[in-house]
């Protein structure tokens, strides 16, 4: 899953749509 987060951060389209979700996922990974 960590790789998925990296992919989202690398893809601008995903960052615009799931930016908040990615941050939430990062907290869960921590």
C-alpha cells in the first residue's frame, strides 16, 4: 500500500482528487 501512496503523490491527477485521502493513509501507515 505504501507504494500506492507514492504513486498517488507522483500523479498530479490523483493528488488533486485524493490529496486528503493520501494524507489520511499516511497517518494510518505511521
